[in-house]
C-alpha cells in the first residue's frame, strides 16, 4: 500500500539572473538537469499526517510543522492523513534542491496514494521556486521566477561529480550579495550537442551568476570548484543553484567514479557523489 518516490538532486548547469522584480524576487534563465543521486520519500496510509526523517543526512533536516514536506502534504489535501518517511541523502541548503525535490516527491507520492490531482504550477510556486521543476524531474529550461518550464533538446550522455564542502548557504543572502541582477539570458535556442565535450564547450560560454556572490559569502566554494576542475577528465566545473554544491561534468562513468573517489580521499569531510543524469519516466 505504501508508495515510494525518488527525489533526485537538481543541478543548474547554467543559472543566469536576468532581472529583479520590485518584490525582490529575481528573474532566472537556467538549464536544469537531475542526477540519479537523491532522497527517497515513502508515503503510507495513516489517520494522521506524520513525518519521519531517516538516512545519512537526517540531522540537517528542519523538523516541525514548517518542514516543506508537511507543508506540501497540507497544500495538496488539508486535513488528510499519511505516514511520510523521508530518507535524506542530499545535503540540506546546498543548491541542489533537496527540500524542493522532497516536497515534489511527496506531492507525487500523495497524489497517487490519495488519488488526487497534482497542484498547478502557481500552487507549487508557493512552496518554493524550484518545486515546479522538481515536480517534473527531467531536463528543463527554467525561466521567470521558476514557473516557466520548457523541454530542452536531447542532451548527450554525461556524468557528474557532485561536491559539497559542508557549508550551508542561505539562498536569500546569496541573491542579496549579487552585484548586478541584470545579466544577459541564454540564447533563445539551446543547441543540439552530440557529445559531453560539445555540451561542456557550450556551457563554458554560459554562467551561474550566483557563483561570485556565493563565493564572497562562502570561500570554500572556490576551493571546491578548483578541486573539481583539477580532476582528470573534468570538462567543466560550476556551482549549482545558490551553492555550495558544485558539479564537475565528465564524459563517462569511469572518469566520474575515479574523480569522486580521488576527491573523497582528499577531502573526507566533503559530500561527494558520482551521478548519472536522471529523467523521470
Ligand atoms: O522560492 P524559494 O524558497 O526557493 O526561494 C528562496 C529565496 O531565494 C527567496 O526568498 C528569494 O530571496 C530568492 N529567490 C529569488 N528569485 C527567485 C527564486 C528565489 O530572489 N526566482
């Protein structure tokens, strides 16, 4: 009877900040992909709504009624019960969408359990700007504040090494530290790339505009990027979201696995994962 949903890590291969609205929110233009590293949400029938957090990263999860998973459940169907278990593997407050991915996976699971429709995009946005893209959990070009999603041309096969130096970064603080919010968007048309090398070449001409302000707040990000870019076979190293997680792009699994092993050995206190792209079936 229990329903299980995977909550994959979100990775912003690019994140252009193209404007700032009077209410303080920023306009974004981002190429978002997902990784086969993630959390797991299980929902089971129960009279009352409850959340149990388990897994290696459980300690970082904010408990209580404000938890995004519980907020998502209440938004879907107020007053209904379910026993929710969150197996937390992703670091929290780390730029790879953990809380948003968990909320989206909870909604997918509860929609199946309770046989109700998923909330619309506007309702998903009230839970967080990354929740709509996490609800899709497949490669998307994300724009507006996060609510405009467009499918992207097929991406070549690639691998990621995800690395987090263990410092939590506040997203609002990073946006506040951004020197200029008015930056160029990505080109209208995203390219067809046949290989990971071609994709890396194209990505190198794009940016994560939050990288510089995040490094100013959290210098460990610079060291993380340097360590990734020095790994053999790393085609590109960049920060995801508002950090501090960074990714290295690799052409294949052997180089990514070897890179992740070397990075873990050199920095035993970092969170490091080799991952393949994930796309929700
Ligand atoms: O929506 P979410 O809770 O993920 O956003 C966290 C913070 O990031 C917001 O409070 C805001 O400061 C900033 N943000 C922004 N523009 C966006 C998305 C988020 O300024 N499009």
